[in-house]
């Protein structure tokens, strides 16, 4: 009995290790975009990813038909939505967005989820997701006057003529 459990645990660890090797880079980039941290200094994103991967590993054997990447991404988005990330300073082009706008924009444009999938994941109506995505895209493309965020440093102030 103990031998079977050891073999099963070893197989599970090997499968999960393969999943992490293939998906961790993209999931870390997603977490970094969500937290709006610099790519080379992203401790919050790494903690968020670690929690998502731990959750995925804990549920590795439960739903056989579910994609583990979808589970990890969903947990990543859920954890981000429940944390208070806006307390700390963030930099980069997504820094001007509030956490919900950032979450919708990353899920829709970077992860490629449809409006309906994003809405189901976040518990919002699809129309609200579309509105948030449109507003976030507009803010990123046309930042408000006064501050231009940049990666790796504090926001720059525009000089008034």
C-alpha cells in the first residue's frame, strides 16, 4: 500500500514539475502585470505566483478534466482581486489603472480570455468587463496629464509650458 502511494506521489510531483516548467514563466509575467511591478523587482508577483502554484498543486488530482493552467490563472486572478495591492506604489504603463481595471486588462488582452470568461471568473456582468477594459485601454494609451509612469522609478511630472 505504502509503495503505491509513493509511486503515485512521485508521478504527481513529476507531472506538476513539468507543468511548472512550462507555465511558470507566463504566469509570473501575468502576476507582474497585475501588480504593476518592475520585471526585475517583483516580490509581490512572486508571492502571488507561489500561492497560485501551491493551490494548483493541492488540487492537482481532483478535477481530471480541468486545465491546470486555467486553475492557476484563476487562482492568481482571484488572489489578486482579494488583496489590497493599491496600497503600495507601482510603476510602468499599468500603474495609472486601479486594481480591477488592471486585472480585467491583463486577463482580456494578455491572457486572451473572452469577455464572458473574464466576467465569469470575476463575478461581473460581461458589459461591465467590456466597459472596464475599454476604460483601462484608453487610460494606458492616453495617460492623464500630470504624471507619466515609467518602469523602474517614480512617476515623472510633465513640465507645464
